[in-house]
């Protein structure tokens, strides 16, 4: 589950009211976004390994926004998210090599 600070950050970024139902929804979507991003990068990538990386955090916020407003992602990931994922692939490759 994302931290309260992360949920608050996304609520503020999306200009959403900090209500219990909205907080729960955003928390669930952040979880989904993190899994989607990690799965898109590598079978070994885990959110806890990427948290704190500014590109990862931007990608999580962007995917969360897209899922919130387009629940089914009818057009898949946006070009912006794809660019962020491409950048993160190098980071994940480097991280995986360091862990070997």
C-alpha cells in the first residue's frame, strides 16, 4: 500500500478532495500503477526497489492519473509514460546487474 504522503501527493496533484473514498480509490490505483510499471520493466522489478527514483515517481503519478480518468486505459499507456518507461528500463537493468 502506498504511503499516506504518496496518496496526499497524488490527491494534491490531481486537485481532488481528500475524502476517505477518494483516498482509498487513489491508493488502490497507485498500487495498480506500481504493479503495471514494474511488470512493464522487468519480472524482477519491485516497487520498493524503485521508490524514490524521480522518474519512477513521475511515472506512477502519470499512470495513476491516466487510470483515474480513463479507468480501462482504452489507448494503453500514453507516449509520455512510454518515454518514462524507456528511461527506467536502463535504471532497472543497471540495478539488476548490481544485484547479481
